């Protein structure tokens, strides 16, 4: 699995399928299926086998923050926990009173 590119964009993945967790307490491979939504994709189905900590085992229906390549959304990964979040949108501009002639 390649590293994250600087042009990767944030998205969310809805987990639609996940392999059962083993008994081992060490990191294990999980096969995960889901749909990614982000700025450039809508309900993009992904499937991947990856190593996860059993304490963070994905669950069906879970919404996970991910990052993916806008050029190839099949190239994705869990968002790093220390990823800077985009700044929240500012307050909307106050409504201007209607112009009275």
C-alpha cells in the first residue's frame, strides 16, 4: 500500500462489510468493504484488506474518516488521527436590509 499523497482529500467511508475479528490480541488483517463519499466521489464502493488494531476493529454501519486520492478513489486509507481538520465554515454574512428607494 503506497503512502498518502499530498493531494489526497478527506472523505468518509460507511462500512458495509467487515471480516470477523480473530482471537489474537496483536494487529490483524481485516477485509473491509464500504462506500466513500467525499468532494470528488459519491457512494464510491471500495474493498481493501488492511492491518488494524483489534481494539479499533471496524463495525458494520460505522462511519470512518478516510483520505483518498482524487485521481483514484480506490487508493484510500483511514484518516490519520492527527490530520488537521479543515477550518469550520465561518458564520454566514448578516442579511442586508432590503434597499429602500
